[in-house]
C-alpha cells in the first residue's frame, strides 16, 4: 500500500479497500507512536543515569583523601569506579 493517498485515489477505492487502508494506517501510526515513546523513555533513562553518575562524582570529589581511603579508593580511581559501575570497596587490599 502506498504511504501517500491522493484524494482522487481515495475516491476510487471500494469501502472494503478504504477500511483496510485505514486499518493499516492506524496500525502504522500506533507502531510509530510506540517507537517514539520507547526512544523517549530510553533517552530519559540515559539522562537520569548520567545525572546520577555526575552527582556521585561531585560527592566523591568533595571528599578528602582520608574519607576516600575509608571508602576504599583513592582520588585517581573515582572516575573509573563510577564508569564501571563496580563497588567502590576494594577486595584485593
């Protein structure tokens, strides 16, 4: 079925064809809306994740070296620990 229906094309269709075409167009519209909502939700989740990571980075960067050592990391490991999403506590020390 074509994506663009001219009025002259629509007039020559039978009622059954019009109903079928309308059904297909509505189905495509619903699918496009679902994809758009999915992309929006994915974008929102990414935004919230980055925002949470930025907030954690600010909090850890504000800590002094002794507090960071109590957590189990040093200042140079803050970014890597946040990017990897791993636990900040060290198991090998």
